[in-house]
C-alpha cells in the first residue's frame, strides 16, 4: 500500500501540481489572452479547458490567492 | 434527473465558515458559464449575506446559517437564511450606508444588489431572515467590477 | 461557542458534486494543522466515499448524498451517507480489489482506510449506507509528499 500511496503521489490525484498562487497568476494571464481571442471575457470553464486543469482547481486558486474574508472588519474596503 | 442542481450547506455561525460558502457558490457558478469577474461578484454577495447572518442575525452567538445554492441552466440562485433576531424594517436596512452597528459601513445589501440580478429579503423579528439572490449568466458585464484580473 | 465546527452538505447524486465535497473538506482540513499532502489524502478519501454513494448507492438515480464534516482540535471527522441500495456484506465490500462493478477496481475502501486513521461503515440493504472517517492531525507518517507546495 506504500506503493499505492507513491503511485498516487507521483502520477495520481495526490500530485500537488503547482501552488495555488502560481495557478491564480496563470489564470489571470490566460484570461487576457483568451479575452483578446474571443473578444469577450472567457468563462471559468473556458479558462480551465485552456489551462488543462479542473474548474475546481481554479476555484480553489482564486479563493486561495486572496486573504480570507475577515469578520472583524467589514469585508469591503 | 432534473436539470437543476440544488446543494444545501449548513454552517455554524463562525467567521471562518464564510469562506466555505464562498467556495461552494464559486464552484457552482463556475459550472455555469460565468466569467471570473462574475464568480467574484457572486462570492462577494454570498459573503455579505452570510456575514450578516453571523454578525447581525446571531450577534456572534451560536446558530446555523443555511445556504441553498441552486444552479439551473443560465441562472444561479442563492438563499441564505438564519434563525436569528430578524430585521425590524427591511426597507431601512437595505438603504445604502445604513447600519445598526456603528463600526460597519452599511454597504452589504448595496453590494448584493449590485452584483446580483435580484435580491429578495424576508424577515420576521425574533424568528430570522432569509435573503434570496439570483444571477443570470451573461446578464452583466461592463458592470463596474468586471475589471479583469482586478482582485 | 463550542470548539467544534460541524458543517453539513447535502448534494444531489450528480458526479459534478464530488468536487464540491472535496473543496469543503479541503477547506476545513486546512483550518486544522494538516499538511498539504494530508489535505490531498482527505480529498481522495471523501471523493471515494461520495462517488460510491452516487455510483453504487443510488446507481445513477437521483438521491441526496449527505456529507457531514466536523473539525475539532486535532481531528477531522467526515461522515458520508446515502439512502441508496445499501451493502449486503460489508466485510466483503471492504476487501481490496472487490467490486460489484466489473468496470471498477474495488480500491475505494482501500484508499479511505489508508488515507484516514479510521473508517467505519454502517449499511442496511434497501435503506442506505453511512461511512464515517476520521483523521488526526500529525498522525501521518513521514509525509513523503509534504513537498511544500504550500499555499
Ligand atoms: N441576517 C440579518 N439579521 C438581522 N439583521 C440584519 C441581517 N442582515 C442585515 N441586517 C440589518 O441590516 C443592516 C444593513 O446590512 P448591511 O447592508 O449588510 O450593512 P452592515 O452589515 O454593514 O450593517 C444591518 O446593520 C442589520 O441591522
Ligand atoms: N454507498 C454504497 N452503497 C452501496 N454499495 C456500496 C457503497 N459503497 C461501496 N459499496 C459496495 O462496495 C464495493 C467496493 O467499493 P470500493 O472499494 O469503493 O470499490 P469500487 O467502487 O471500485 O467498486 C462496491 O463495488 C459496492 O458494491
Ligand atoms: Mg453587512
Ligand atoms: Mg468506489
């Protein structure tokens, strides 16, 4: 089962592909490219397809790349 | 299977749970054809509603905030309910810059209204509050916040 | 407020909802002091349990998968329940490489057991199944994968 773990980590679902911050940066970059190509803002699904990552990872990256909403102070600045 | 995906989330009224509501609505919005900017708008709206339930509804006491997210073709609907103190005067509460808490800015409803296509509020003092918000796919960019990667 | 955060998620039995369960448990695991690798393990375990509920429990028909995630100091507990067909022989179902579906590998329970500290299965044929999994913070050995992709 150590084998299974290793397999998962190296090739499978446990591979931590890149940090969420790096992915968020890629999302913004590709968003610019796609906006030019399409003449409109791309959808999240289109960004996921272009980057070859699941929508779920983009969602996590966009949430992880900003500080969590704090309730101590108002959420909006 | 009906072409409607209705997910229900029950969150204890703790500040760290706001981000859980944000993630769930973001994922469901992303499965519809929303842009990154629109997903951010939906996240802000749900943050404001859930924060209101925690801060005003339950006043920091323990309670459950219920978030129902319904994705149907072309539209996302979010209902946030609490069984907290309720709102005496809903029209007043929705006024820009009106708050019962001097520390707060009174802009939560303004954000919800601006970032969503519709916002309905039902409340009974002593019983709780329910806010239902809808956003249609492709209904609005050019909207103030759709400023690309502005995060 | 008790020092326990119990979040409940009700998901229609649709494959795209597995990602919602993953995002929620990941967020709650991250609130405890789990490593990145441990969070990934928890995500795999919950994916397997929710997928089983959808695929085996409801056999692709409509139903609700309930995911309860409880974060308490030092431990995460996840319960995944369905009201589907149930499991005739739980010991057999948990055997590695055993599956009622020739297309599947029969490794779901193996992953759950390996990635979590404990896995309990209750089931009644015709009534449904409940899988309760726990993982303690810092129980992971060596954490080979804690490769610092830290967020
Ligand atoms: N869920 C709720 N329960 C009770 N009162 C609420 C709730 N949501 C909003 N309110 C009331 O409405 C007012 C305005 O809310 P909002 O526009 O979000 O501004 P703020 O939160 O900054 O006060 C709050 O100050 C509060 O009195
Ligand atoms: N929620 C469930 N409802 C009904 N049967 C289940 C459920 N979860 C697991 N099972 C049974 O246990 C078996 C083994 O599950 P698992 O180890 O995940 O392997 P696999 O999903 O690849 O078949 C399944 O083939 C199925 O017969
Ligand atoms: Mg507010
Ligand atoms: Mg399985």
